[in-house]
């Protein structure tokens, strides 16, 4: 990789990186084998200097796919990741009672020694809402209420809440989180309305790896305007991106192409909101994937810092149907040939 010494001299060049385990596997891989792979990913990420470990959340993936639940998974993996941030990206808060969410995240914050981030989202899959007995059209309202309740339960005793979707009467939880105000809340948002909500009630907007750069550019303006209007600190968004690095650009693209197209076809069939995903690999790649050799990946990450002021980026590096060992190779190569230049 060609060094760009002028970049290394820029003040404040430290950029934090996390990996999203995206524990979404084919049932061709046993549950035990999938878990062993998740543990190995975390161990390698810790060894090479990543800053955070995150896990996603879904239910009822059907007969051909499987996914671990994020909270118990992260609680176990925290032992493999001393000093690393541990978080959800994202937890489907709109489908849960906020009392339950507050309690489990307080416990996770204690297990991790106060290193937890609570990434939340409202969900989009019909089968999840119908199976939970929740009307999908209430998801935004439920999440907004739940965030406020969770924050209060983390810091107050005898909480009473009489809302449209949730009711509490003189409720106290213990133990409370180690972090004084509770874990930071990062919120996803797939539409401009969702981004405005995240700007209003969360600590940061968490972009989706599905988001094109064009959408992010528009959404960042909404995010900044909303934070400014409410006189809230203007922390930059958290950039969740697709990423794969290999010794050559051709090898990197070849390795992920089929798995990536398979994943985005799933998004299209499931009615994922926001943008269109029934596009070719080349069309999707141009605005969504940081892919290539170490120099390519370095250059693309630097663009996020220069254009958007990125301070924290997390990456999805494993895709359904992909050889798990290839994601381990990606973690190692990124840690060896890209990460040091942002330290």
C-alpha cells in the first residue's frame, strides 16, 4: 500500500472501526459451527486493533437461514473483546417492551464494564410484526416512546409513564447501567423522516449499509438541521458500511459478488424501505460498498472522513452463503494494511 504521508500528518486522524457480526447464516452451517465462527471473528478483530463488536437483530428467518439473537451473543462475546465497544446494530426496539429492553441493556453494560452502545431500529419485515402481534404502522410511535422510557429507567427510580403504547406505574430497575446516563443510543433511519426522528431522540444517527452515498448526503443535511433546531450536540452520524478487502480489487469483488447480490435480493423481496435494491452488482457497488485492495479501501474510507466528518465506522464483512474464512481473511488484512493509517 502506498503511504500518503500528508494524510498521516493531519491532526485528529484517529478513526474508530467496528465490525458487525451480522450473525446471519445458511442452515447448511450448524448452529455450533456458526457460533464458533463468530467467536473467531471477534478474537481476530481484537488482535488486529478493531474498536468495536456489533450484532444485528431479526426473527423468523425461515427454513433456510438462521440468526443468533444479539444480546446473549454479545454477552458471551464480551469475554473475547476486552476494551472493545459492544453494541447492537440494530436491536428491534419497536417490537419490545421498553422495561425489558432497559433491563437487558443495563445488564450488558455491567458485563462489559460500561462499554455498551444501544443501537436501535424500528424493523420492516411483516412476518416479525404479525408474529409479535404488533401493528406495523405503529412501529415509529412505539420506538419513540420506548427510547424515552428506557432512558428514564436507566437513571430514575419510581418511573411512571402513561403513553399511547406503553404504561408504567412507579417502576424502578436495578442494577442500573455503569454509564452514568446509560449506554449511548444510536438509531437507524431508512427514510428522511426516520433520520429526523433519530436526530431528535437518539445520540447519533446510524446509517445502514444499504444506504447509497446519495441518500446519505441528503439525510446528513436533515440530521444536522434537526440537531441544530433542537440545540443538540452535532455529533457526526455513525457510518455502517459494506466492506471487503483482499490482496487485489478483482479478487475482492469476485469473492463477494454472488453473496452480496443474494442479500440485496432478499432486501428487495422483503420490501425493505428507503431505496431500490433490484439493481446490478455494479450499480449497487458504486455507492454502497467499500471494496478492493488495501489502497482502494483506505482511499474510500478517507473520503467518508473528508466529506462527512466520520469518526466511527462499522463494517459488515460477511454475507449469506460466503465462505466464513474469507471474512476472517478480510479482518486480518484490514488490520494489517489499512487500520494503522488511521491511528
